[in-house]
C-alpha cells in the first residue's frame, strides 16, 4: 500500500511495490531512497504530500484507477477489459483533480 510505504520500510521492509509509480516513478523512488538514505524529514514530507493521489488511485478496484490515471497523464493505458469496467464518472473526476494537484509535487 503506497500510503504505508515509509512505516513499512521503517519496520524492516526493503522498498515498495507501488501503484503511484505507474504515474510518478521518480517521485516514489526519490521518497523511498530519501528514507533509506536517512533523510527521514524529506521522505516523510513526500509521503504526506502524496496521500491524496494514493487515496484517488485506490478509490475503486485496481487496476481500474491506475489504468485511467495513465490515460489521464497521456500514456497509452487503454480501456479496462471485462470483467473490469470503466471508473464511475465522479471517481474519475476526483482522480483527475488529484493528479493535477499531485503534478505540482513532481
């Protein structure tokens, strides 16, 4: 869970298998490496700053939101295949807004 990256590393984890990395790989790498390199303050600030995008990417069953997020940022994510369905319009709007806000961070 991207929202628990730093607490899990602090408890002995080696890194993260990240959903957020599908749209912001450098950001998640920088956050993780900052923590592992001892810059806890920077890492924690980054962890807090990405909470809204984490929440948006988990608002529906994965991989639905992350596929839509990839499409929103202009990469070829394509449509979901059955049995998955498109995002609910209200959740897509929240996701698009969260991406726009998060882009300011990276």
